[in-house]
């Protein structure tokens, strides 16, 4: 037996959620005992914990060992089993090339020795690497199939960070986070911007499931996730009804999806500074009035220009106009006519039924795609069925949008006086959503009584939506 005085011990364990793999500590203990039995001196131990040898990802300790072999610092390698060292034939060949250049041929395992300098030893090492690769590939296919079966059964996935609003079992609700989720969803459905809701979450001390601060993009992704309205997804596609209790209804989830995927909705909007932005029209030319402060005082102006298409002939100061319109809206909310209009506009049972129909048709389209992929139906049959379902989904989405467009004021009908007390405490985004739900636009007329202090109500012609 050749004595070795600079032996490398290598140990590795990949992600081991099942607990089946031999722990790194046990691998090292056995390898040390083998070195002692042979009378070899261990120069260093190289450990890659929670790293796969099949994925191709970097293994820092393994790469350090290769460098030490290349530099002539190691004269043999002991490893618990050959599959701890390599699970890809290409990696074995790189290892053999490095060892050959450094004149290192001995690789010892607890299950046998491999002399890389001899044909039989190299053949067996290559055979073991090929078998390990095949085993890894089979295991990967089994895991993929298991993941699909789990998803199609509506069960939560195992592993990974817990989703917001749920505990580590992915099923049990986390009450405090659920409360924040409900409030955030209600604010967005009521017309508040994502940026505004994020500011509220920060002020409330709420954080993401990982303990980080919220951003508009993170909040948007959260509110769009089907898991919160009780649907299980796999690779981004809805595949089944979930086994856990939803946090919001499917109808609320569909309304959020419609709102947050609307192409006309800006993704990087600056915080709102003017209550009536986009609502004011010039009586002279029909153009939109834009925010235009004068001498540091906020105001709205009809602006001339190639892209603005205004006449430049109308200007009105903002503060008193906004106070006047807010007062008119609050009075409007107490109008019996408005209550009647809202009741006739949005029957909640109809909204719920339409939301359920959209979810069912969307799931059926996914089933059709699977049948087509499995060649159980022709492309022509698939297109015919898909087009009919898509047309029905689009029609239902348009109806749902029409029925739910007044969410911002639903809780305030007949409560104008109560809202008056809360008004100053609402942020500008929330106030604007309430105004827009009641008002279609406001026509601003020319100045009639010049020199009059304050706002001339005769210049203001609200055009009510309801």
C-alpha cells in the first residue's frame, strides 16, 4: 500500500428535505477512519453542503480542491461514494484531466478504489458517473411528475419561502397579514394607487413575508397571485382549485386582475398632487386642463401646444375649486337617486356568478391546452373550442368591469355626512377615486365677474356619472 501524505477528503450533500442522504459529518467521519486505516495523512477537508453535483452549479469546496490538486498540493482523494464527487460524466472528465496533469491517480471510496491511471479504474469511474447521471435524471423526472400531481390535486408545494398571509405549512392563515392583505385589496379596488397603498403599509409597519419593505411591484404581484382567491398554479398556470381557504373571493381576484393588468394603467406614476387631474375640461375648446401653478399657487390651465391641443384660454385656481367639488360629491353621496342607481347597476349575486364563470372558463381553456398537447384533439378542434371560450371570457370581463366600476363609493352610499368627517384623513389618491366614481368630468367656463374674490360657482359645471 502506497503511503500518501497530502490527502484530500471530500464530502457533499445536496438539498435534503427528506433526510435520506448521509449527513456530511457522517461522511467525513467514515473518510477519516479510512485514511487512518491506510496510514494516510489528511491535508485538508473539502465540504460542499446543500449543493447538487448534477445541477452544474458552482461547488466552491470542490473547485478549491481541484486548484490544490493542480498546484501539486494533494496526492490522493478520499470520498464516501463516487456519486458524492461527480454526477455528470463531463465533470468527471475534467477531474481526470486535472489529476493526470498533477500525476494524481488514487481516488478512494468506502465502496472501492479507483486508479485513474489504469484503464479498468478509469472505466469503472466513468461507469459510476454515467449511472449517477442516469439516477439523477430519473429522480428529477419523478420529482417533476410529483410536483404536477401535487399541483393538480390543489395541494400546496413543499419547500421554499412561505407566501404572505400564510404560515410555514402554506395552508394556515397568518391573521395579521391577512388583515393587511384585505385592506390593501380593498384600497386598490376602490381606486387607490399601488404607490399610495405601499406608503400606507410602510406607515403601518407592515413588511413582506421576508421582512422587507413593500414596493408597488411586489404589492402588484401579491394581489395578482391566484393562490389568494383559492386557485393552485403550476409554472404560472391555474391547474386546480386549492385545498386551502382563500383570503379573497374569486370575484374579487378577477376584479383585481382586470384592474392591475389594464394596459392604460401606468406602471410608474408620480404621487398625485391635484385632486381633479384629468377631470377638468375647457368650455372653449373641450381640451383637458392640466396642473399649472402660478407664483407658487396651485391651479389648472388649458394649455396650447402641438401635443396638448388646448386653446390656452382657461385658468382656475385649485384649492377653492377642489373644496367646492369635494363638498358637491359628499352631498351627492346622500342623494336617494344615487343609491337607486347603484343598486340597479351592481347586483352582487350577478357579479359573483360572472366571476365564477370566468374562473371556470379559464380553467377549461387550460384543460383544452393539455388535451391538445397530448394529441387527444386536433389543432382545428382546439382553436374552435378555445375561441368560443375566449370570447365568452372577454364578454364576461367587460360585464364585470361595468358592474364593479363604482367600488370606490360602495361603502359610502348614504354616508356623505360621515365621510365628510373622514375626508381630510383620506389620502389624495383615495379622495380622487371617490370623486371619479361619481363625476364623469367638470366643464370650466370663462370668467364672468372679473375682480370677484374666491371661486365663482357659475364657472363650474359638473357632469355627473351617477
